[in-house]
C-alpha cells in the first residue's frame, strides 16, 4: 500500500512538472512570436498604413487585453497586458535608447580630417590625379592602358 501511495505521489509530481513546463513553453512560444511580430511585422504594417511603428504597437494593447479577456477572463486581461509589455513595449523602449547610443558612438568615431594639398615644387606638375568620377588618371608619360600601365 505504501508503494502505491508513493507511486501516485511521484506520478502526480511528474504531471505537475510537465504541466508547468508545458505552460511555460506555451508562454515562451507566445513571447517569441510577439517578438517576431515586433521586429518584422510591426514595421511593415506601419509603413503600409503610413503610421509610426510606436503607434501601431500602442494600437495593439486593446487587442491583447480583449484576447486575454476572451481566453481567460480578468486574469487573461492581465496576462495580455503583461505579455504586450514584455514582448512589445519594453523591447521598443529599450531598443530606441540602444539605437541612439550606437549611432552616437559611430558618429563620434567618424572624425573628418581636413587634408590640405602640399604646395607644388618648382619642377612638379600640378596636373590632377583623378577624373570627376574619382577614378585615377594615367600618368603623364604613359599611354594609360590601365591603372598600372600594363
């Protein structure tokens, strides 16, 4: 009898763990799906309707809450709002700051140096070395078959 009770307890614990893991996996799949929505589909929808992506994300809040109410009542509404916050709201808010900081770092590394041409010596030619398209001109004493005179 003790063995049967212990086996039932172990089976019950296993079922509880599997149910918890399955629920967590479903929530994880939902969060990943909403992240893909946030990164790929929200910008596409925003450009199609000519709205900023942030506004489209805000428009999704009532739909998430309504879906939560339909699926789980008041607790579902809280879950819908929480999932929107974690999967769409926070990444958009944090991503904007991250992009701003990254742009600032890149811009500070792009220094512009003003290089003045040296004055020509007495016997040197002041002929330009490149054409208007930025391609090098052939040397003066060569036919200019190609860039290296070959």
